C-alpha cells in the first residue's frame, strides 16, 4: 500500500488538524491545496486531497458530501496516555477509549473536522508476543 488518501471538503482546516492537533509532519514544508502528504512516526503516509479539485480532475464522478466512517485512519504512538493529553490540549476530542484489544493493543478514537474516524493505538506486545518496551 502506498498511502491512505482522504478526500476532504475543508482542505485547509483538515490539513491544519492533522499537522497542528494530531502532530503529523507534512512531507514537504508547503501545505497548500489541493494535496498534502503526512508522514507519521510509525507506518505509512496519510494524504489529503481537496474534494473539488479531485472531482474536477476525475470529471465529476465523486458522490456529493462526505461519507461518514467510510475510512478509518490508524496511527501508532509509543505512549497513548501522553499522546491523548497532548492532542486534547490542542483541541482534539476523544470519542471513546482507551480500550484494550486482545491484550495486545490499547486504542482510543477521535474524529477529524471532516468526521473521519481515527484510531490512535499503542502496542502493548508485538505480534510475536514480546512486550513493547516503554517509551523513553
């Protein structure tokens, strides 16, 4: 997989949310419509594409409006509690969690300004069952 790309109506607000609230680093210094890619500390790229621009490029095939819960973005962090404290201090609202799945992953859920659901997860053990060392 190359990337997850969200098609957004409010490019500027959504890009600012991922950069300033969630804390993702943009791939390039300039963050401007119609496209931006973010590089999380762990995992693959998350990209945003302005809905009107992409619809024009594709010849009007996009359905109007945003599809609530049509995508789930999963970001991994080393310390979930610390990260949640940081992002709520910058304006994020936690929808639910933290919850533990299978004793292996601890997650909390947020929504971005477009209503997309984000899962923020901390690995407790690796896939091989080894404990994940605490963040330094």
